[in-house]
């Protein structure tokens, strides 16, 4: 197994010293992302009220959007007083950001677990893509999200979260590609590895919502197969 950079999910410095980590260790480090926002979560287990607020806000945000949802409505939906909201969150924007970090951390958990359960680079990439798309699909179905909400409300309001998520995703993709190169499955030079990882990450981000939200005529499993074939065929050692 290729060693994973010690700064994975902790810092964004370029790969320097590499140390071997198990995927159990890696999964534990994913928690860092969900607790990144200061003044939102103090690192302790969330209270029942905080969970209710987040769940209620998630339902309202997906139904009405961030701009149209008020703190009063969140409080009513959660069954708490308005003042209780401010005991946990400074504003509705902080709630929205916390939800975004939670979701980003959870999907990274699933992606890391999926990669750790496979050996070949083809299976690793397939499992990673499938985990990413399945989680988004679950969110879309649960919140009844449409593409307009994603493009007009979600993405502009979560740019910081998306940027951090991508950095972590690139680290994970680099681990997969390096495994493939070292195992003789892929033919990619050291200089090409960052480019390949960026191309994979950008493709997943670009296809994620159109494929999951609107492109339901083709099963997610089949979409993952298509993407893996598209990338791997050009990278495989001949």
C-alpha cells in the first residue's frame, strides 16, 4: 500500500515526508473537515438541540433556499426558541456552512473507505467515484434538491467548503494513482500525476450534479464504470 501524506485532512502543504497510515487512521482524520468552522462546533458531541436545528435548517434550505429561509422559521421547524438558535450558531449562514462541512466530511469518509476496500487501481477508482455519486444521490433524494438550487444557492454559498474538499479529494486521488504506478498498472510520470488528479477531480465535480440530479436514465453504477474506462484506458501501461 502506498504511504499517505501525513498532512492529509490536516494541512495543505505540498507532499513532503510521507508516513504509512492505515485507512482506519485516514478515516479518523476526515473528522477534521467537519469541525473546521470556528465558532460553530467546539469539538464535543453535538447536543440533541443542535442536531435538531441542523436537520430542520437542512430541510428548509433545500425547500426555500438560504436567502428566503429565516432564523424564526428554522426555530419553528426545529421546535426550539429563536434565542436557542443563537446559543449554537451566530447566523443562518453559519448553520448553512456547518451543514456543508458535515456533508463534505461524510462523503470523504465514504470515499476513503471505498478506496481502502479495493486493491487494483480500477477497483479503487470505481469505488471512489461510486461512493461520491451515491452520497450526493442520497442527499438529492432526501432534500428533494433540483439543479437550479444547486447552481444558484448551494455552490455560491459553499465555495470555501468546496475548495477545501477538493484539496482533500486530490490527496486521495494521488494516493490511488501512485498505487497504480507503483503496481505497474498505470504509466504516469511524476510530473503528470498532479495533472491527472486534477483532471479526475474536475471531471467528477463537473459531472456530479448533471448526472445525479438530472441524468437518472443511466444507473450511477454504470456512470462510474464509464468514467473509469475513460480515464484508465489512456493511463494504462501498454
